C-alpha cells in the first residue's frame, strides 16, 4: 500500500529541495540540487527541479495528496506570452534609476507594501527602469511571477500569485492583500503583467500531462498555493499571532506575527502579509549568517571540515571567544535608504572586520556564531521596541537550528528560551500544512498544526553564561558604532 504524502518544492537561494512529507509531519524523503542564485535562470532551474522531484518519486511509492511550493521571497521572473523567461542585465544605470524611484515613490511604496524598493533588487525599482530605458525588452514581458509562483506555473500552467511573496515587490497593498493598482497606474506599468492574487492554501490546478510524464507525479495531483519561505517556516514551527520566530539559513529573518499591519515610523523594518487573512508579519533581518560558517570551512579549513567539526571547534572555545569580535555579515536591519555599498540592508556602514590577536580557528568559529546570536538579539529588540511586545521565548528553525551549541549560545545571549521544532526543516512542514488545508485533508489550521508540528528541544539560558553574554553583546554593539565612524 502506498504511503500518503504531500510533495513540497522549496526553490531556495542556493538550491532546490524537494520533500515528501506525511500528514503527521514526517519528512519521508528529500532530494536537493544546487544552483547559483546570482546567475539563476529559469531554463537552467526547471531541469534541476524536475530531476530533484523525479529522484524522490523513483525512490518512493507514494500517493501524492497535493503539491505545493515555496521560494526565496524577493526574486521574480519575467515571462513572455509563451512562458519563456525575458532576460535583462542590471547595471549602474538601472541602479541610478532605482534611486529616482525611491526619491519620488519610495515612501508611498513603504506605506502601502511595507517595503522600500531597493535598487537593482526589488521589482518596484527594476520594472520602471526596464520600461523606460529598455523598452525593447520590456515590450516582450507578458507576466511577472515570484519564484514560487513560477514553479506553480510550470507545474500546472496557472499564472497566479499570493501576498506573502508579492508584498516584497513594493507594488503590493498589504492591507488589501492585492496589487496596489493605483501605484501601478501612477508608474505607468501595464496591469496585465501582474498575476491574479489568490489566497495561500488554495488549489489552482492539476499537474499537467507534460510535467506528469517528466517527474512521475500523477496528473490528478492538485497544485496548491504555498507561501514565502520564512512565513511558511513560522507556520512549520507552530507559531501563531503574538509569537516571534527566526528562520536561520543563508540569512536569518527575525519575525513576529501580528494581527494588524503595523509599520515602523522610521521605516526600518519590513511589514509583510502572512499566510492567513487578518495576520501580518513585522520583520527585521540579521543578514548573512549561515554563509559565514561556510566561509570558515572553505577559507580556514580548506573545505575539508563538516559542520559537526565546526560545532565542536566552537564548543571548545570559551564564552566571549577569547575576546575575538566578528563583523562578517550580521547586522541590525534597516531596509530604507541610504544603502551602504558594503551592506545594503544594514543600519550602519560596517565593513567586514575581525578584531582580535593571536586567535585560533576555534575562537574564530565561536565568534562567528556569537555574532550571529548578537544579531538576532539586536533585531528582536528592534521588533520589540516597534511593536511594544515582549517575548518569553523565540521559536527557531532552519539550518542554524541543527547546531546544539549555536542554539544554546542563542538562548544564553537572549536570556530567554529558544524552542526548536522536532523537524527543523520547518519551511517545508509549513508548506505541507497549507497543502493539507488546500486539499481538504485538514479542516482547520489548528488541526493541521497539531498533527504535523511538534517542539523538538527547548534550550534554556544558563544563568552564568547569560550574564557574561550581556556584557559581550554590549561590547559587540558599541564596537559596531565605532567601526561605522572609522
């Protein structure tokens, strides 16, 4: 008898991961294919997605209850009328044009979408430049899709979107959970390229025959709208309104779920649509985090050490890392201009710096982990200041949560419990929850979460270590200020 499962496709920054997930929240199998985010293209990405899914289906006899997807949030794809990607190249000129958009429309975009249109990254800054300066290219554009929307389109042929990802374009109205048509008209962009906005957890079609033949998934399998990777991660940790969570990976968003679209008066943070009506997200972001450990592995250990060895190195060093302070990625989030050349979304122009003398790789490794934890504390504090909320614990998932020493340091730095789900690939679990709701396997989100989500481990702050870390954190923050002024 075949095992029932949801198929989840996660188009991430460094790879695509495909998961088979049972209705009780077990990852039955997974498959991954790496790609280069900086040189990502749909023609190269789709074969990797298909290959990843095919591998799962060839290894497993599963009855697929539904298929859904998630992705890195800010990236988008432009398609022509035949569904082929319309390519373009960003430049200094496109960046300059983006700053003009910020000057004229940035504040209005923030008030509507909760996001500034970052030049050469966010659609709200790129599309007006493309239309005005590269009209020959723009005239071929028939549709704009976020990456997860594009995956769904390839699966079933439907051109639709959803708010948790589309709000990242700066062209979306987070209160109405639909495109900001007034702003789009003001910019002179054609309404026709913006896909219909639908609700998360809604069936939009069935797997096409062509795709069914290619990946081994039945044509009868429904395709369900998933959601943005971080919001799905919150759901996959069992987080509800009033709770805080962090999704640790290449970057580490720190988010709180709120029941009204709260905007920061200083316009530093992001406000996003959540996966359900009457819920929004207030987000600060630590920036590059997990990527830095890969740098230590590749540059300091010749690429030979695994993450188990890196964790052991960090554990062998004392609290405070022998005085070493690392500034290699983690920052305090500020999504608005000015955009510093070395860190577009940081509040200060802090260059990559390591402070310390005669340190070994153990102290360096621990200092990097500690810096990540300091960054989470700084950004959570920023969210608390804006929202007026306090938290007794932080939910944490993603790759960083797989390290016991990392999570223990995080609890010590925060001075509150850190709760890690049993299945730490919580984004995939969250998308499977949406899929289960969409196909009617579950009637209510609470029932789906009760069935599929369980807390795995709670890391409690240790008193002596936590007291020491309050001093080290203060030194790390004060040194940031000095480096910014140097």
